[in-house]
């Protein structure tokens, strides 16, 4: 049995074929994991379908199981975090936070109460809206936060009474496989099935006849293919896709106070966060001061293997992403941008890129218009707040955005003009399990987290009882 077997029907399962998972800090093979066959995918969905018959009936048992799962993950964080760092690249402390956070997410939903929605209660009838589980759901997760974002799906789906087949990214399947094996101890067989495989496996999942919903986090291009495949069977979908989050700095902002927060919100997880700051708009009068302040921070950042002490930024997760970031930075420089800090990939093994601050950029540069998803931040001048708002909204993305200024009420009024699912004032990336998360435009369909996330894994049923 492989150390990192799949979980199907409560059992650890290998596959005839395997594929390599690379350590992004070295570029070398870290693990070999099962490449699930179509028959094994069928078995996983069958196991989930059988488990659903009893899982849906006992809400108290579901809550107890989610609590136990959260406790177990927290207890095993020391074992799982090095695995996460080795396959994803993030510093070990951040990997610990991800694992602990996933336990917190599960426990939050274990206690989340869904109020009854009574529409009528009189002499004629009692009418209420009841939330019913959908059945079996399929979840497909990305490589930037492979286990936390899995729990964003697992927690509400299982609380609602669904069962699940989960497929992690082929770049980062190991933590999810290891966690799936751990959770066999506390979840009934078939409730959570974990399969790993290369990209064709995801297409098989979305076209499979069993799941009634697909919950997907990833790129816009893949999200469109998921939606198209789901449409043929009228599957429900939640799609959490890309972002190009703007930050607007107002003319009364304290640059010394704001710069470290902007840097942290752009470079956390090496910029590999869909709702991280991807572009900054700043008044001409403050531009140079802000560029210098953020560049100073970037130049001092320690880049290296996430398992080494003191490392602040690890590698990008995979070579295609490193090549994309390098290409976008090179394109900007070729068009006249200045790399005030960084500017290039790091020589040597692994997928490292210098934390890069770009000045002299404008809308129309690819690194401003597109999602870079890496450690490169363009800082753009503006002349009026109205211009900044228009440029911030002038994108197909609409995941998040923030406004920074000394007058919080004025900043909030500007934030109200942003077209995105989350707006923040004098902060960014402030997320919690009770807070809804979703995007406008091409950034997504549907909502995750909070009671909204649970409702997204349910169908609405009206229960009408006549009286008299």
C-alpha cells in the first residue's frame, strides 16, 4: 500500500498507475501518488451514493463528526504541515496555519445553526422552507491552498447532509490524500472519498452521472469547461475563479503605515492567492514614496525553501506558474516599466522568483490587466479618485478590492463603488468561515462560507401542512 493512498469507501486504495509530485523548492520528485482509473472514480461515487442514504438522516451525528474531524486535523497539524510545504512550497509556519485553519473551518460549521424559515403559521396552514441536501457532490480544488480550500467545500457540504468525492490538484495531492486517510478514523465510510489523478480525471468527474453538484476552485478557463460539462446534466455549480484585486490608496493615506499592509496583502503565499492585491492605484503625489516603501520591504524579504527557518517567501508552486510570472514581468519591463525591486527568476534549482515591485506601469500592460498570481506587484499612478475607481472596475474580474485612507468614512464611500464580491477598507484578505466569499463577473458563480455556503449545497423545498 502506498503511503499516500486514495480514500474510497472508507478504505485506503492504490491505483495501477502513479504520477510524480515535485517539490517546488528543488524541482525534484517528492512523492508518487495514485492516478485513479475511471473504474476507481466510479467506485468512489458509488461509495458516496451508498453512504448518503444514512448520512443525510442524522444532523446531530454530522455535527459530531465534523467536530471530531476538526480536532483530529489540529492534533495532526505537525505531521501534515511539512507535507504541505514539501509539495506546495509555502513556509512551514504558513503551512501550519493552513492545517490549523482547516480544523477551525470544520468546527465552525459543526456549530453553525441554520434558522428555520417559516412562511405561514395560522389557522389555515403551517408553511416552511426546508433545506434538503443535493446528494453526492464533487469537489475539485487548486494548488495554492490545497487543504484549506478543500475544507471550505467539505464542511458546508457534509453539514448539509451531502457526501463527497474530492479531487485535489495534481500539483498538490499529497496533503489531501494524507488528510483523507486520517479522516477515515472519524467519518463514516463513503462520506468523504479522495481520489487523485492527472487532469483528465477532473473532466471525468464533471461529466459523471452521479454528482448533483460540482464545486470548483481554480482558473477561469477551467471553470468555464466545468460549467459547460455540468450544464449537460443540469448539475449545480459553485465556481470560485480568478481575481485581479485592486487596492486604491487615497491622498490622505499614511504611507509608512499602509505600505507594510499592502505588501503583506499582495505577497502572502508568494502572491498565490486569488483575492490577494494584484495591482495598486496611488495618487501621483504619493507614488514615489509608496513605491520606495514597498520596494524596501520586498528587497529585505528572505526567499528560500519553506522548510528552512526564517524563510518568508517560498517558491512558486510549479514551473508553468514561474514562467508566467517571469513573462509578465519581462513584458512590463520591455514596455518601459521599472523593476524597483526584484525583476527576475532566481538562478538555481526550484521555482523561485524575486519579490518584484514594478513602477512606470499603466492599464494596458498585461501585468495590470491580467492575474499574475505570483510575487510581482504593479503600482499605477492616478490623477483623480473617479479615474482610479473606473480603472479598478475596468476588468472582467470582480473578486475583491480595497481602499486605503486616513478618513475611514471617505475610504468606505470609495469602496462602495468597487464592483467585487468583497470590499475592504484599510485592510485586505480579511476572511472568516462565517463570512460569504464569492466573485462578480468572471471571478465566480455562487458563494462559499457562512450560511450562504451551506445553502449552496442544498435544494429548497417548501413543506406545506394544511390545518383543519
